[in-house]
C-alpha cells in the first residue's frame, strides 16, 4: 500500500539527508582537523613572541597573572551571555588542577626562564621535549600504544629541533636557573596534558577553560604580589602583547590543544609541538628581523619528517 501524503512528507527529508551525513563530513572533518593542527602550531609559537615583548614592561609572574585573569574573565563573560552553567564539584577540581599545570606552571616558568636570560629559541627547544615526556607518561597512565615508527618520528623531531635552534645558543652559569624553570614548565605541560585527557576529556571549551585560567591566575598571583611586588608598566607597547597572549594564546591556543586531544591520542597531538621552535624562528624573522640560517632550515625539514612519522598512531 503506498504511503499517505503525510507519511511521505515526514520520511522524505530524512531520506534526503542521509547522503549528506554519510558523504560530506569525512572530508570536511579532515580539512578542519588539518587547519586546527596548523593553527595550533602558529598560535603556540606566537606565544614566545608575545611573551618576550610583554616581559619588557612586566615581571614574569605579574605578566602571567594579568594574562590568565584577562582571559578567564573574558570566557566567564562569554559563558554568561550564552547562559552556560559552570563546572561544579569534582569536575571543577579536576579542571583547576589541569589548568594550574598546563597554564600556571608552564607559562610562568617559560616567562621566568626567558626573563633570566635564556634565549627564546632555547626555551622553545626545551618545551618541544613535551612530545617525548607526554608520550612516556601517557603509556602507563592512559594505556596508549607507541609504535616503533612513532618513536623514530619523535627522535627525528627532537633532532630537528636541536639542529634548528643550535645557532646562537650560548649557555652560561647565569642561565642555569632559567633552564631549571623551563624544565619545570616542561613537566607542567606534560603532566597537565595527561591529567586533562584522563579526567577532563569532555571539557566545555568556554566554562572549563575559564575555570582553568582563573585557577592559574590565583596561583601565580601569590608570587606576583609577594616576590615581584606587582611590577608592571602599562605602556602603549605592552597592551598588544598582553591582549594577544590572553585572548589568542590562552583562549584560542589552549582551546585548539584540548579540542585535538579529544579526537586523537596524546602522542599524536603532542608531536605537533616539534614544529613550534621552527615556527617561532620564522615569526621572529618576520616580526623581529632575525635571520633564518641553514641549520634552522635543515632542522625544519627534519622535524617535519619526524612529526609526520610520529603522527601515524596505530589504533
């Protein structure tokens, strides 16, 4: 018996939508994922530039406090406009812990290291060790598998990073304390990323990130007040650096990172950080007039090859 007009009108739209949902999303998702990966590398790299500029007018912990507070309050405003409830209870605690590790520990340590004289290239190199340390933590804690090819990619990427930033690195005794801060920052992002994936896998990008940023702001506010005495000079050149670090680096950059972590393994996403030092060098050449030497270009090619290998995760 043929369908009645009412039945046909109810079923026809669903039938017409099936080819769209079956055929179009895979390509769109691949393109969006590729764009997200590229954006993550560029945005994260720009943080070293904005941080270096911001430290000209503010002490490290003071700059970090203003960055986190401005970004957190901005996201709270967005959540209020969208009438989104904020996390509560145990989830609130987990988000705060992850935010303190990824935001407060990592970025304040990077700022301290660069303020103590460690070159931005070397700072980028140390943080680029994050794929190795995060992958090592993810194996026992998240039960992720790391293939032989992926390990080779990680090693090649690290070699490319070392080659790219080897020009102009001159470590002295005065830089050792700064190096220690950077290693502490490396530990923060490594542990924080694994903690985020384990306990905050489906974090709301607005409310969850707001909680993490404000928790980080509270933590770094203590040394900003007690150690630095809130040392900041609000010059015309300071405002762009602060706004970029707060709105782009803290909100967009971390949002991209967590978004990719929800869809991929920790090892696969963290391998993208091998490209950050080279992208940082390119931005420094473009914005600060620094030249790219042959070692930097060679390291870029090597790290790119290593990243491609490391991203081939067996499921």
